[in-house]
C-alpha cells in the first residue's frame, strides 16, 4: 500500500500520515517531487486522502487523479476525506472521475476535522473542539486499520441518501462557484511582499510582479495562504481581514502534534 494525499492547511495531512504510520507504508503529498507512476504501479492498494469542498474533491486532487488515471486502473482504493461537518458522498464522488469499474473502492471513511475558514470569528475551533476531532479521528483510523487488515468492506458515503445530499451540495459548486473562486482572490494593502504565499501555494497561483503579489486566476481554494499570511492580507471568497488563522502545523493545539498531547492524555 501507498498513501497519497492533498492537504490545504494540515488536517488531511494528519489523517494520511497517521494512517501510513499504522500500516507501515510510504506516504506522499501530491505536492512532493515523487515518482508517482512508479509508486502507484508498485502498489496493489492506494490510500487517497483529501479535504472536501461542497462534497467534492478539490480541483488540484481531481487533476492529479486524471493525470494518473491509467496507473490507477484496476487498483484497490482506500479513500479518506476530511470535512468540517457533513459532506454527503465526498468519498464516493472520487469514483465519478473514472468509468464504472475503473477502480475498486474497498474502504471509504469521512473524518470531521476543525474548520479552517478563518473569516468568521464564530467558526474558530476551540481547544476542546480540536481535541474531540483528534480523539474521534484516532478512533476511526484505528478501526479502519483493523477492518482493512481483516478484509472488512466499509464504504462511507456510498448509499443513496449520501449520494443525494452530496449532489445537492456539489451541483452549484461544480456548475459555477468553483470557477468563480478561481479568480476571486484579493491581496490587500496590508501585504508586505514577503513572498511566503508564493512559496506555499500548492498550485503556483501566486507570484511576485513589479514588487507586488499577484495571482493567475487559478486558485484551488485550499485556504493555505489565507491562514498563513503574516499580515492577513490575502482573502478568498470572503473579503475582509481574517480575525483569526488556523495553522495546525505550528499551533500548540495542533492536530499534527501527538494525538495524546492534543487530547491532554499523560
């Protein structure tokens, strides 16, 4: 098995790395400079992890899957998705990228993780919320590890009700919202041109031009730059200065820290 993931601000990275550690297999971000063709071809089972945007995989993950469609043909898939609340069929929707029978999903699970949309104070996850998310995620990961080893099939989000709820969310997203948001990124006067955003953007949408940060109308809405900008000068979708930032990679309450530490377990 090999684990391949995309993570905007760290939640999915946590899930992917924790599962890979349990299984004892390689783990790659799609941003890594890895030989994905060889890694996929050499593995009978591929575990894919990604965050959910309106019950669909982010465009950057969909584009990765399409590039490697021929290599994924006939593979067994484990699909893990992270979500803020309820995404319907976020895991199942990945199979829509291929013809029927192209891949064999043997396990799919949804993980509720802390919100990273930092434009609203009311949505800021509390310390207790992050702890609960980590504890629940660890329990689901352990169950997934045991069930996959025993050959148990679990496909979260594959039933008719989930598909209907997922369709309800995804139609407006794919029909236009996602396309609009590709261009709907703004850099305010508070920008100091530190260029951090140009280095961390997973899709290379941000660059320096004539001393200012500009974008290429190709945002994948991962919210990484919004949460990492030291001046809080970048906004996507909601255009007011973020009152807080979610950055679990450096936070002392990080989901990327030891799960025992996050849960306050000695």
